[in-house]
């Protein structure tokens, strides 16, 4: 038991080193963007806030999770988070300055491609974990939110519905506990989620203007359908009596 505990402590220590390395990589990426595309004060500050926020949230999640190494899949997700931090900085900078379309396309494009890599690595290496799945989901959701902010500057605030829908679902689940029930894996759900990032990135970069509105409307429509279908399924299979606040706290 003592040996396992020591091994767990070593794994947690290594995980913290990985997270710290990710924060350093984020700062270096921001410096690179500042020296190449001319990242302004708003972008640098936003990127630094993102780096600190990611570091704090990961350390907190690591304390709640079972001690162990961060794992190769989580390192891939951490690399994606670093790229998303760069995208966030570029979007923040574009709100009061010129857009850096090429840099935005490169960072967001690689982040979207790596989204298919971390899950594969986790399965191949046998390092699938609840922390890794949650980390992956949060990085995806935040990238979609940031891209929706960027596109909304051209099409209108309604585009933010794409980025905020998942966070609205999470908020609703705090009031309606049956929304927290697990859902069966769905290829349609995964396809719709992937479509959001691709559609928003295309609209934010090189998609011809006449096609931008139809593509974003298609993305929003499919996302609304996907969430609506899942909510309907969860409502139909919900328990007859929702857990009381005391019961919910005990289960959680």
C-alpha cells in the first residue's frame, strides 16, 4: 500500500510538472504571436488570463481525481489547450484591431485536428480517465465559444448561441439533476459537435461571404437538434422523483 501511495504521489507530481510546462508553453506561444503577427496588449492579457485559469482549474481537478500520471492523451489535450489559448488571444486582439486570419486558421485548425488524436491515444495506451474526458470536453467547448465570439462580430450576437448552448445545458443541470444522467454514445452527437468547430473556423477565415450565413445556420440548427434530442431522451428516462439536494450532494 505504501508503494502504491508513493507511486501515486510521484504520478501526481509529474502531472503538475506537465501542467506547469503547459503554462510555460502558453506564454512562449503568446510571445511568438506578439513577435510575428503583432499581438496587442488585449490579446497578450487575455492569453495570460487563459493560461493562469487553465493552470488553476487543472490543478484543482488533479486534486479531486485519483492520483496518477497525467498520461500521453492528456498531454495532447494540453497542447490543444495551448493552441486554444493562442486563438483566444487572437480573437480578443481582433475586437479592437485587425484580424490575423492566417494565424487564427493555423492554430484553430491544428487544435481541431488534434481533437481526434487525444481520444485515440488514450484508447491505444489504456489511459482513458474521467479527468481526461472532462478536460477534452472543456477544451472543445471553449474553442467553439471563442470562435463563435469571433464570427458573431460579422453575423450578429445570435451566433453566440452556438458557443453558449453547452454552458446553458450545464447551468440547467444544476437546477434539473436528471440532466446529469449519462447518455449512450452517439455518432450523430459526435458528428454535430465536430461540425460546429469546422463551420465556425471556415466562417472565421476563408469561407466566401455568401456561404457564411447558410453554413452557420446549418451548424446552429444541427446543434439545437442534437441538444433537443438528448434533453428529450434524458427527460423521458428521468427518475420519477428527482434527488433531493441532500441526496444529490451525497451522490456527487
